[in-house]
């Protein structure tokens, strides 16, 4: 039997198939292009929630700054798209043709050197992962090697998210400031604003998300995954057993950052812009809520949680925009006090037993008919 089949138990393969069917068949069939693009946007947040399941749920590392890595991945993609649309011909009316419009507005006369590599799509794909992971590595080494964890680590990541937001807004001539990088039009000459492009980006996002889910499951069922749980529950015991706990924490934090960065890049492609409003403290806390609502110990729950919370956000903010923040706060309180294991926990407690019982009855009913006795 293929080793891949051992990644999931039989029921989990069924859940995986159901999720894939919903994302790849049901949603494209039921929803129009606008709503499908909106769901694609929700799925980009599922990458962050998936990383938080590994980092927070299994590793016990609560990060309140995942928006940092989501934003960096998105900004790397936005820089490439902006340069592609800022050709000398397209920007001929500017004082300095060939640079992004916001740079010209801020009286820059040449492209900054650190923007130059983003003319290459290959380099951009590398940077989408490398830049956020490099920052995650620096943060995690500085913290975990000094055994900083728990609430202190959460506060530090929150502070870094605030610092990065202020830095992006303050350096308007280089980053687009509070408006971010906007007016993104083409990817390798292909109009990303067309309905066909949005359709393709949706399925690309689904494929990447399912691939990330399989990778997360590979980590979860491995020896490393078991060590993560042991670290979360009894960190000192793992350390006294001879394991370098800091290195394990660094790896899982960087992996969660990579997942977030992929989500950020897909967000930029599907929405058509990236701004500091997706980097700061508020979006980072919302990302934690996505994970908590889905279930911080369930990789499947992370995806459903991101979909449910964002769908509720869109619905409530359209009808009652002033009430959404209160609803979000109430939802987080409910998760902590009423169903701490999230939607996945409710499913395991109330629905999964019924499914198992139904399957058992079905199997019992499939009894072979006795052969007729010989005359």
C-alpha cells in the first residue's frame, strides 16, 4: 500500500474527499463568479489558520502577528505585478516614466535597488516564501533560544505587527503608504481582472490549499508532530529527554509563516491589491479567531473556520456594518467558554458518532445471503 494512504485514517480520507469536492465542484457550480472570487479570498485566510493549527494547536506557540507573513507574501507578489504594469509606455505621462505611480507622486526619480529583483517572476516566487520565512527565522531564533514563550511571545509578535504596519505607512514613497500597492492589472501579460483569470486563481488557490493540508497532515502524524504535542504539554520533560526544543519551535513557526505567505500572495492575485490593513494587529487577531472557531487541533476545522467566520463577516458587515466588531468579540468569547475545541470539536462530539453508528449499521446489514441447502 502506498505510504501516502497512511497519512489519513479511513474516515479522514473521506473528510478530505468531501472538502475537496465542496471546494472544487460544489462552490464553482453553485456560486457566480463574484461570489466564487469572494470565497477564494476567504480561502487565502485558511492558509494562515492551517499554519496556526500546527504552530498554536500542536506546538503551543500563540502568534498574534501572522498578518506579518501574510502581508509580506502579498507585498512580494504585488511588487512584481506593479512593476509589470509600470512600463515606460504605460507611465509615459509621469515625471519619471518606468516607476510605480506612487513613487512618482512622492518625487522619487529612480526605482529603489531592492525593487529591481522583482522584475523577475522566478525571483518573486522565491521571495514570497523566503522573505517571510527569513523574518520568522530571525524572530523565532531571538525568542526561542532565550526561552521566551507563552504570553510574552504573543505580545512580541503583536508588537512586531504594529511596527511593520507603521513602517509600511511611513515609507509611502517605497511601499504605497496607507493605500498600499494598488491598480494591479496583469500577470505575465494576462489580465488578472478578467472573469477567466479569477476562475483560474480560485482553482489554483484550492489546489495549493489542499496540498498545504496534506503537508500539514504529514507533519502532524510524523514523529515531529508527536514531539510538538509533547512540547506543548510538558516542554521541560522533552528538553530533559535530550531534544532541542528551540529548534523544533523555530521550524514549526517558520512553516506557519510559509503557509501564511502563500495565502497572502494568492490574496493579492485574487483581490488585486495589498495594503497595510492586512498586516497589523487587528487582522492578525482575526486570523487567530479563524483557527479557534474551526478548532485549533483540526487541520480540516481551520479551513471551515476561515470560511464560516469570513462568510459571517461579509453577511453582517453588509447588513449591519457597525455591529461586526461586537459580533467578532462575542464569537471569540463563545469559542473560549462554550466550545473551546471549535467547530471540529462539536463535530467530533455530536456528529461523528452518528456517522460511525450509521456506517456500522450499514455494514451489519450487508450480510451475505445463506446458500440454499443441497437437495
